[in-house]
């Protein structure tokens, strides 16, 4: 794979991760924050596949990039891949105390997992989390948090 074919991961920032937790971006966008960091790359048709940088466990379990919000096995794998010393980064770095009882939906708890994984990814590389950075066009939080945004896949 040439350097030009390697996808550039969207830059992370505290502001972006807070937008993810606030459900202001699509589930697909959240997945696309994670996929290049796991070594997945787009093939030109919109499909992301495991590449040479994808770890063996991910490549074997998910040869195509998994929908980390919609698919429970992918969310569980993401949770399990966070090293024990990084399990509390969501609370420690973002001050996230969790969702309130009325806000507990699988999509939202999986978003918290995704953000914690992204924080762990930075921590493992000794990279800082900038306060601000680019943000995608923001969506309104979905009226139906179970269904999510238009185009979000159903939760399984």
C-alpha cells in the first residue's frame, strides 16, 4: 500500500469527542474516526477493508470495517481492546460522568466506548488531545435516540 492510498485519520480534539458524545454526528462518522486508526482503508467504492496495518484479531473477526455503533460484536471488541490502564480516560480526560438514566441507549453507550477507545489510542501513542480542531458539519441530536440520525444503521 502506498502512502497516498493510506487514509488520513480525521484529527481528534476535545471539541470533536464532545460532539460525538452529544450525538451531533452520524454513527458512520464515528466509525470513520476509528477505522483508519485500526488500519482499515477505503477501497474506492465506499467499503473499508482490513489492510496491512490492521491487527490480526481485527482482520480475522472483521475483514470489512465493522459498524462499531450498530453492531454489538464490534462494540464489544472495541471495549475489550482498551487496555485496563486506559478504561477511565473518558472520565479522567473529558470529565464524562456517563449518561443519565433516561439517556441510556445502546447507540449512546457505544459512542462513549468509541470515544474512550480513541482516547486510549492517543494515550498508547503518547499523543496529546488538543482542545480544539476541525469539526464536521454538525447534526441536531436525534429526536429518537434509539433510531439515531437519518442513514444510521439499526442497532443489533
